[in-house]
C-alpha cells in the first residue's frame, strides 16, 4: 500500500474517484462540511487529501486533513477517513506518513474528531514519542 498527498491538480483530476469516499465519510458527521466544500478547501490548500492504493492501484482509503491552530498549539486534524481497509494493522503503518507531515508543518499534535467507534481503531497507535491518542470529548488527540 502507498499513501500520497494529492496536489490540487491531482484532486481536480481524481475528484470523481475521491468524491464518493469523502461523501461516505461525511454521512457520519453532523453536516458541517459537504464534498464540494472539501474539494474547494483542497484546491485552495486549506485541506489535504491523501489517497492510499494497494499494489493493484485499487483505492484503500481517502483521508482529508487540515491544520487547526490555537494560541499555543497547532494540530493536524484528520477530518475524514473512508474506504475499505482489509487489514487495519497493516494500514496503520501509513499513520507515520501523516505524523511526519504534521511535524514537518510545525504541528505538536494530531487529532481525530469522530464517533465513538474510532476509539477501537486508535487505541493501539502511538506517536514516535510513544504517546497514544487520548479521548477528549470524542476528540482524539495524540502528542507528537
């Protein structure tokens, strides 16, 4: 499997492939975003779209991230994650790609704002510092 950050031109070219995955993930949200707004955010580099494919080129996941900032911290927020992951433990190795991207961009944490089911998927992940995700009001935060 290979995860890659798509450039705005790639997002535009691959949008028919990406949109159904993003829309699927947004069905579990409270309606703050729709696929079109995420596309616009990605085209203006306010959000990032990551594509993971298997060795045959089939889509495994489509992930949308963006940066969030407060007075004292900057986080990489995983906004959506959709697809068919046949082996979650193998896929989570790609989590380090997101962590490296976050660090390179001055983040001190990564966050997932999601439903309770994410707790099961995130509990065994640790940053390079050995820090796990912690549940904060169903906002999961990992210090990096």
